[in-house]
C-alpha cells in the first residue's frame, strides 16, 4: 500500500523563491528561468558550491518537515 502524500509546509511560489535563493547564495546563479541561451542557461560551478546548495536544500526540507 502506498504511503499517503503529506502536504508541504511551503506553497509552490515559496518553494520557487527558496530554490532561487539557494541558487543565488550558493551557486551564484541569478535566475532559474530558462533564457534560451547556452551562455545564460549553463553554468560552471564548483563541487563545493553544489554540495553547499544541496545541504541548504536538505536543511530547508528538514525544517519544513518539522513544521508539519
């Protein structure tokens, strides 16, 4: 039997803002919008930046789960 899906503590708009904030703060990516330009849509980032961004996203998920 499938486990019922629990609602998230954040709205889709809040999640989008959080992801954009993490991208900017950790990866120095100004927007997550597609701009149809390789130069603007593909970014070279460090592995420590990726790790930092993933940790921030993980922590945001933990905090959201605590609010339920």
